[in-house]
C-alpha cells in the first residue's frame, strides 16, 4: 500500500502532470498568473478543493446513482469552493477582490472534475485524497513558476517587491493574457524537450 500511495502522489507531479501533459486547467494560467501572490492564493484554493473533493466523492461513490453522478460531483466541488471563497473574503479581502470571479471558476476547473471522474470514482478514499493532493500540487507548481516569471519580467517585482530597480524596462506583454500562453508554451517546450532526451 505505501508504494501505491507514493506512486499515486508522484505521478501527477511529473509524467501525468495535469497542466503540461494533459493540458488541463490552462484557463487559470491566463487568468491569475500575472501576480505571484494571487497565483499562490489561487493554487492553495485548488489544492484544497481537489484534495477534499476527491476524498469526499470517493467516500460516497458507491451510494451515488450513476444518473446523477456529475451533479453530485459538481455539488461537492462547489461546496469546497464556497469554503475557499468565504475564507478569502473574511481573511484576505484585498486578494479576494483582485481574484474576483476566478475563485468561483475553480468549480469548472477540468483538473478537479477530471480527478473525480478518472480516479476517485474507482479508488478508495485514502488513495483518492493522495491523488487529489498530488494533482493539486502538480497544477500549483506549474502556475507558480509561470507567475514568477510573468511578474518578474512584466512588472520587475516579486510579491510587490522591486527586484531590478529603475534600469529595468517592464515587458508589458508578460502581464497581458498573451504572456500567460507564451510562458506556458515555453514551460511545456522545456519539459517535453528534457523528457525526449
């Protein structure tokens, strides 16, 4: 069991990464990766939602009628997203305002629904929790790397702290939506290139 749990956790971090292998959840890449702080908050919300949604759905999988399975999955995901939204509104109102509707869009994130369908629907709760955590972290590190370079090159800052000083000319494209796809494409190219070697 421990080796299966370790494999379940590690697989979405590398060879089955939801972003650069399965190309899922890229809407978030476009939406929130222009600031590192916002991206960090968003990925923590996704990790929380993916982990607990997978666990909860796996617990209930045997008693959910197949004809309403998708509705139950959406309801479970929405419950955890609402918890994230309420926590952000209460404890980080400025970040919550900056993220706006994107927190609610976690409900439609393909990674969350995909893990429920592909893994939690046919595996026990413990393994489903591990898979949800691994998938969330696999998603998170890709977005954080992209956010790091987008904020650094686009604003000359990290976490709002100036890195380069006055000599740096900000690359405006990096904080615009095309910059997100540009960085994602470079990331995928680097990862796939290294994998092919």
